[in-house]
C-alpha cells in the first residue's frame, strides 16, 4: 500500500449513521469529502482500490435493517458476511446476537475500515481477506448485501450460494434491483424503501428487497 489505510480513512470520512440503520455508526464518505470526488486514476496513484467500504449501499442497508428487526435469524449462530465492505451487515448481525461473525472482503482497505467501524460500535468481528467463492463455509448463516452488480461475479456466486443453501445454511441477500439478481432462485423475505445518495444511484430512494436463497 502506498499510504496508511487507517490514517487515510480517518482523514477522508466522517462518522455517520446510514439513514435506514440509525443504530449503527460508520466511517463513511459524503459529498463533503475529497474521497467522493477522486477519479479512478487518482485512487490508483495512492494505491486505493475502488472504495466500496466508504459508502452504505442500499442492499447492505436493507439486509442490516432486516437482521436488526429479526434477530432470531442470527441470534446464537455463526455468521459469515460476504463482501462485507464497511462491515454494516456484520455489525448488525453481531448487534442482533450472533455468536460469532466473520466478515470477508478481498479489499484489504475494507479490513481496516471494518475494524474501525467495529470499535465504534463496540462489537467484536473477525475479518478475512481471502477469495472464498466456491469454498466450504463453516457458518450457520451467510449474508450478502448488494453483490449482483456484475455479470461474471454473479455467475460465480449463484452456484456457490445455491450449494450452501442446499447444505442447510441460511443464505440471505439484500438487493436493490441489480441487473444480475437470480430471482428464480430466491424467496422474498422483506422489502424496504432505502434512502441513498443520488450520486451513487439513479434515485434518492431505492426499493430494496431481502431474499432467501433456495436450495436445489
């Protein structure tokens, strides 16, 4: 890394509560921060991958809201939060009573952001930076917010998540209508109207659905 992640995150974000999950405070970037305006070339210059961890995406907000409102889904269970980003969903799971939460994201900057956010919310989380798609998972519940935005990525995720559901694991995803959501493999659990930033999305409110992956 060309710069220190913790120093950069503290300097380029503020502690804010996502609008749909006011119980949680995260280090997030807004239009008031330079990070919001940096181009891909500028990010590359400082060694920073696209900072997905700096924003509370609609799918993650919806999934976190669902977990906090239905703690029985995770209470006393082991949880894996896939593509965790800021750690919003992982933090919600721990706050809802999960016995153990492992947050996974291949971006090492997400690991730093997640650690800072966990401390801010007084929860203990473990982090792994491995690409675990296709691997066996030692968890009772798998959570994934906003992961069906890319054709190839979704193509690798669907058979893996379907397999995990077939093993009897609870697989929940939060999605605001991304293009590659496999609706034919899913069962709707709840729908929310999630406030988002127009600069990130195509509207200020995103209809966001929490789905359960079906086995088979």
